């Protein structure tokens, strides 16, 4: 790893889907050395335990219709901290370049001449689907995969519906819980079969993970009955059929699958320091 520069720098770091063992080694090193960590609400508490106890923590989370900081304020904050000569970790859930608005933040840093480094993370689509036992591609079911954001604007989802209803593909929808009824309705209207399998995964990869499966026709009702809450990831396609046979991560039935965070952090720190 290159040494941290003397001048201020912003490290745009992906925190992965939640399980702290999915962090990259470089992400752990930077969290250990950062002066300031600016983090989102999707970053799990177990990941934050890797932050140096001497580092300043700044919460900049954004939820639907509830923003602690506007994006413009976050951009300005990162510039200010770096110009003060601090080593700043901008920590984002998943991967910062996949629906994380990381590119927007870097544009602001570049415009002000602030040095930055990007440390990718495991995106939610990959991490959550793996822990749910739902392959994103499969020779028998899906030869392609498409990622979209499910945020609604003025009560409607502005998506390319014809591209989402093509056969033999998996559709992964980020931030789609609130708009799920409209998403299911529009997909059926645009030609998707009502019995197309769909799964919604809450808290993917951590101890509170829940997976609800169904079809486009019945999923809104099932999700409402299950009282799922954000963060959730939605997966649509024939691959969802594999969940029941491939679901290996069941922290309620098999608590041994959930790693002891304290032991893991100690071991990981020892590995990092020895490396």
C-alpha cells in the first residue's frame, strides 16, 4: 500500500453490504489510520468498530425523505476537512461507485484540487444475493444482470420498463422498498409474467437478515405482512427459485454462521499490522 500523503486526502471507501469480514484489507488499514470518518446510515456498526478510537466520526446518512446532510453539504465538508490537512475516509455502504453518489463527491474534490483515492467495496447486489443464496446469473435461468435504483419521483418510478421485463435476466433494484407496489405493477403492465419470482432481502449479510420471496403479483402484500424495513434489496428473475435450495446463511437457525465480531476484529488487526 502506498504511504498516506502529508497533505490532506479523501479516501472514498466501500464498506460492503454489512458483514465486517467482507471489508477489503485496504479499507481496514485506512479506517485504522484516518483522522476523520464520514459515514452513511448503510454502514453497519460492526464495520464502524474498525475505526480508530482517536478518529472523529461524522454521520452523514440519508434516508428516504430524511437527510441529515444534503449532498452538497457533504461535498463541501469533504473539501474543508481535506484542506485542513486531514486524512478523511468517506465510508459508504456497498461500493461507492454503484448508486453511492461517489462520483459526484469526487467531482467536487477534483474541482477544488483535493487529492483522493477510491477503494472499492463489495456492492449490495453481489454481497446480499450471495448471502441469500440467489445467483445473479445462472446458465439455466439468467444470462445477464441489470442494476437499477427504485427511488420514486412524484409517486412513479421513472425506469426503462421494456428493458426490465426481458427474459433470461436478473433485475436487482436498490432502494426499491417504498416503490415496490408500483414496480411490480409496471413490470406486469409491460409484459412480465405475474408469476415471475421475486425476493426482497432486508439487512443482507448480517445477523438480522430476512428474505421474503414471492411473485410480482403477490409480493407487495407479502412484504407488507412481513413489515420489512430499509435497507432492503430486491431481486427479480427466475434465479430467485434457487433461494430455497441454496440459502446457506440462516443466522437465526445457525447462529454459528454469525462471526464473533470482537474476535474477528482482533484477528484482522493482527493480520493487518503483521502485513
